[in-house]
């Protein structure tokens, strides 16, 4: 499979589906790696599972298929989502 790196930056609105935004901007079938840089303590749902951004401000997932990313609060322009997509 061909893989490609994509990046999207905030602002993001609470409860906004980020994968839908990515699919409009980029053509891909799935996200296989994910990195989120956001404020410590901020929460999001990845595939409907709630996670909290830790003290480093970075959350990463490798070798998974991500179908949904939703922040629980508004995020400003310093929030970054990095993905490897296929």
C-alpha cells in the first residue's frame, strides 16, 4: 500500500469530526498512524474511546486503524494532528 503523511492544524470545534475534514482535503482509505499535539489535559475521542492528552502534550498511536477523531473542547490553532494514511 502507498502511505502518505498528512497534517492538519486547528482551530477545531468541540465535537467536530476531524476524519471527515481530512477526507475532504486528502484522498485516502484509512489512517494507520496518528499523532496529536494539544494542550495537556485536553480530551478527545479516537474511535469513540476517550483519551486525555498527557503531560508531554503529545499522543501517538501506531499500527491502528483510526476511523474517528473528535475533540471534547474547542482547540486553538496550536493543535496539530499528524497522520500516516493509506
